[in-house]
C-alpha cells in the first residue's frame, strides 16, 4: 500500500515551510513568478482567519491565484476543506478546475517539491488527498437563487471559502457562507470584477472594509498595473468598451451610476434633429418593425432609417439617421400590420426589412414572405450573440443592440427626425433599465419586470435598436450613391419623398402618427 501523505518523512518540513507563506509556495512548489498584485493577494490570504476581498480588471492573474491558493490550502493543512463557489457551477468547473489542473502539472514538472504531486487525486467533482477522499478535499458548490441553504453544512478547523465572480452571487448566500466560518482559523476570499455598486461584495470594499472599521482586507487590481496585460490590449479595450465597461473590466472599479438606465434624458434629446450621415457616407435603407402583443398594451412600430457603417466603435462605426415612423399601430390584426409594412417596403429603394420574429411577430414574417417581399430579416434578439467578442460583452442580442444604440446616441451617431412620437420615444430612451451579470456582461431588464415597475414597453426604441443588431446588413442605395453637399437637406428631401404618399391618402388618425 502506498504511504499516506502523513507518513511521508518530508511532509512536516513541507508544512512548516509553506503553511503561512503562499508566495513562497507559489515560487518554489509551483515554480511560478507571481506578480506584485498576486503577492499582495497571497499575503492577505495567508494569515489565519483572513477575510479578503478583491475587485479586479482583466488579466491580473486572479484565476491562477485561485488555483495556487486552493492547492496551498489542500497541501499545507491536514484534513482541510476548501469550498469554491460562484454564481454558476459551470464557472468553477470550466475555469477554476482547469487552472487547478494546470497548476498541478507545474508542481509535477517545474516545482522544487514534485513528490507532493503524487498525493493529490484530481476528479471532476472533487480534488482530494489520496486515502482521505471524504475528509481532506476541495469541492465546488453553488446555490440557486432563493436557496442559499444549499451552501450550508460545512464546518472545519481548516476551512477556506473562495467565491469567484463574487459580485454576481446573491447576497443571501453570503449569510450562509460566512455563518460557516465558526473557527478562528477559517479563511474566506472574494474575487470579482466589480459589476454593481451595491450588495455584499460592494460593501466589503466600503463600509465593511478594514479602513472603515470592518474586518475585510480590500484589494484592488487594475489591469493597467499588471505585467500580464499589454498596453495594446488596454488600448484595444478602450476603443471597444463603453466607458462603464472599461471602468469595470479594465480599471477594476465599481461603476458610479446607481440609476441603471442606458441613457439620460439630455443624451436622448440630443438625438432629435441631429444630422449624423456625412457627405462621404454610402448608405442603405432599413425598415425596422417591432411587433406588439396585439392587445393594446404596446404598439406595433415600423421606422425607416438611412444607415451607414458597421460595428459599434472605430471610424466605420454604424451611423443611423431615422427619417420617419410611418406606422404606429395597436391593431389586433397582424395581417393588417403586415400589409402596411409591405406597402411601405415597396416604396423604398433596395430596402432591407427587419421584423421582430419573437412571439406573434413570426406571423408577420410569414405573411410578408408569402406576399413576396424580398430581404426580410427575422430578428430573434433573445438569442445569444454569434460574434465571440459580443458573447463576452452581452447576455443576448437584445442587450447588444440596445447598448450599441445607446452608445451611438452618446457618440453622436444616432439622429432622429422630429415628429409626434418625440415625447414617447424620449421617455423610452431615457428609461431603459439594465444591469451587469456575474461575467460583467450587459443584461437588459425583462419587459415583465419593467411593466411591474411602471415602465412601458419600449417599442419605438426597440425598433431603433434593431438597426444596430449584430449581423444586420444593408444594400447601398444605387440611385443616391453618396450624399452630396447639403447633407441635411438631402435627408429631409429623402424623408419627404418616402412619405409623401401617406399625406395624400391616409386616414385622419394616421396623419397623427396612429393606425
């Protein structure tokens, strides 16, 4: 029978050398060269009974740090237990478990104490010391929202809790987690990008921090200060991210705003009457349609816009000139709405028609396709993004489109013609709530939650946001080619031409913007 770790002659000296010095463990046992930020983290966690909380930007080595500390605690404390938790179990198994496996390989191949590797058993559900599977281990565990008690039941002399993506863990879970730290030797570490300026994780950096009389050692890891992050990467993210994203994901700081809306009223108002197409822009026409529920709660909307550019940042970022809202209908008859959309599309050169294909919108798509309308794009913005970068930034296509529309408004790339819908649209644009999830991705609040908070469905702003969706393309208007001199006059002329037929034959209520 293989000797146990406790009968290994070298083990007592191993404990004495490394049990209270994670940095030495990292350098000698793992064979790595920790950064100054990692050393600061290791020194904070090393003392018995430590309470450490870390807000961090990209690339500061926090995942590797978690792996090192996990194995340090497992190997240096007899019959210790370590719990790694996160908002979702996949985060632990896809990131933390992978990093731990990599660090184990380093211990075997590069470290000064490779013999210790043989005493560690790595499994999908548990990492443990050979011969002590039930008593000396590391496990991953999470609790669904509303069931924090799933994390209860852990008590040990040597017990370490590591909470990754801690900003996204529900606050009630922390009551259970900290309630298990009954021994003075127990430790806890929270690490996260600082995604929201509220909650327990936020409090550990403010009112519960040591400098404010609390018990938490609060650390800050800015990507700018990490030798693991290149200046080119930071500059790339400065261009790609919104200011709020950059604050969270690069600077590692909490966002300042507590309001939770994409746009302020003044930023929305600045879009009205603004000219955004430049003289050299080659543009196409998009007809964007948001299909309402058909029960008079929200309207079905069609807007027409001249569009140029691609992407959400850089010199070719998308520019959108909304030239009219010819249809605002709360009719229950989807075929009637489809007929109106078909009529509008037939009047427009090389138009691409975007239709909300969620729910009842699918019937409108089918009807338009039956009528033979070309270039109908079905919008399913509850789906995840396809582009890898967008997947990392946005929870789904709805978040991507609305955030990019709001960014265009802030950066002067969204212009909207004045009209009877102005107040309604401004109310919607300035009351679009969102939050960041545990991965620091934008998430738009559900419409059911908005309705419960007294916020109406943003049908007009939805239709505008469609114009910024990932993968929505347009055909160049061959007749106009490029806008020449007097750009604003050209756009106004385009708008008059597009909607002249409406003024000649529409019913009175439609002249006021309603159907």
